[in-house]
C-alpha cells in the first residue's frame, strides 16, 4: 500500500512540476512543490535522497521560469 501512495504522491508532484495550475506564478509553483516534497518525506513516502532530488528538480524549474521572465520570453 505504501508503494501505491508513493506513486500517487509522486505522480501528483510531477504533474504540478510539468503543468502548474492556472493563475499560479513560478514562485507559488515552487513553494507548492517544496511543501509536497516535505510532506512526502515527513510521512515516510520518500527518503532524504529522493527528497533532495525533488527539491533539485523544483529549483531547476524555478530557475528556468525566472530566466524566461527576466529574458523577456
């Protein structure tokens, strides 16, 4: 059962990473991704290495989004 919950939580996390909600700016998206990663680690669905990877991916997406805004794209 834990594996099913982990898969569902990660699927939801990656959906938010790849398809932010309407009217959600990049800072809100980043905050929600971090909160979700924190919650998954807190509840034991992911370990600290998995948590770091999610945080890294969220940071990369945030950086790219900021570059796009600052770059005029």
